[in-house]
C-alpha cells in the first residue's frame, strides 16, 4: 500500500454532532459526499484543496456542485483558508501518521549507514585479505575442485578469525579517537550503529506551554469544534486556560506537562471530556454573571461597541478596571 492510500478513520465518526446534523438534513448522500471529500484531501499535497476545483469534483463524485459547496461551508466540518479548504481532523491524524513514518525512515537510514560504516572499517583494516585468497586459489589450478573448495574454506575461516581481531582493535581505536568529539557533537561511533542525539531545548515552564496554545491555530479550531464550545472557546481562551491551570494544580500534574505536545494533549482531554467540560462551562457562566455589565471607565455607542479614550475595545475583553489601564493586543489583557 503506497503512502497516499491510507488515513486513520474513527469507527465512531458518525456520532459527531456535525455529521449527525449533515445526515439529518441531507441523508447518506451528504455523508458520502463528506467522506469522498476527505478521501480526496488525503491524496493532495498538504491535505488541502483549491475551492476552484469544486466544479471538477462534482463531475468526479457525480453530484451537484451546490451540494458539495453546502457540505464544505454549512456544517463546520471544513476550514476555509483563503482559496483553499481543509479538514482539521484529517490534518491532525495525518500529522501523527507522517511523523511516525518519518521516524521509521530515519531509523532505517541510520541502520543502513551503520552497515556501510562497518563494511568500510573492515576493508580499511585488512585491504589485502581478498587478494591473498585469490592468489592462493590461482596458484593451485592443477588441484582438483574438491581440494580447492576445501582450501578456500580453510582460508576463509582463518581470515574471519583474523578479521574479527582486527575489527575489534579498529573499533577500540575509532571510539578512542572520537571520544573528544562526542562531547561536543553528541555522536557516538561504535561497530554497530551511529546514534545522533538532538540538541536539548530549554524548559519554558508548564504554564508557559499552556499560554502558547493560543497561537496553535489548527489545534484551537479542532478543540473548539470537538469541545462543542465553538467560538466561545477561542473568545474566552484566556479564562479557559486559567481554569485549566487550576485543574492541573489540583491534580498535582504540573510535572507531566514538559512541552507543547503535552499541553495540547492534556487540555484537549480537559475540554472534550463530558465531566470536566460541564464544570468548565458552569465556571465560565458563573464568572460571566459575577462580572458587572458596564464599566465606568468605558464608553459604548448605540450598537453596544465598547471603547475608551477613542480607542476600540475587543468584544471578548474583560471590563476596564480603572482609568489608567491600556488594552494590550499582544497579551490580551489590561495593563
């Protein structure tokens, strides 16, 4: 099976609320159109498709162009990015699969390099061994075939024993000669394999990795959809992340978040798990109720748009606490 012929498919995909709505409104024809689009995206570079190809896809799928556009635009199953559309779920699944394949390929390449290295070391340590065997066999052309085979076999055994000793000596010399370099390059050389070690990255702190999630666009969109919080997840992410940090502290799991991937996994489980999501929504609702409806340090126009000193305030921003605070677009906080 070639690399573009497979993608992971959840057996419970039909239980997704958006797919359920699609089937309710368009039947299995809509469901089939969705999976036909997913299969087509799987075979495209970057798992994205140009929206201008929708008409061609309608010929390919033998359905109306309008039906494909509705499936793409009306059910939050795909993300529109300029002239392209893609499936966030497919992007994440293929990202994991591609990373696994890359690691296997790198491991295989390292194994091949190790074999080549060992062969070269043996050839360099005993360059004339093959010539010795050839000369001995040539000088005895008058002997019978059985005698030749016997003597060649005997010579081969002697050479193997000799090469084994030479190889071990060469290995020790190679390791000794490269020991100083290993300390700076992180590469260990022996007679079996070459092992490259990656440069260690500084640890930023578990809370910092959670804050960095706001910049992970695809992860934010997938989490917003699968948590059923929708745009609320993105708009109220600073408060959601604050509740999540308190959750991690209560569980004593601070040491479990050692990088961005750990933060993604733990927070995704937090917002998609039915029990923790209910507690999160209740906390957000309670927090919204406890916040005053207006701030004396802000102005509102007839449409309800907020501002201060002539400067606009984002709709999701908390109320301005005093007349000295300025809104920071980078941190999303009053400062």
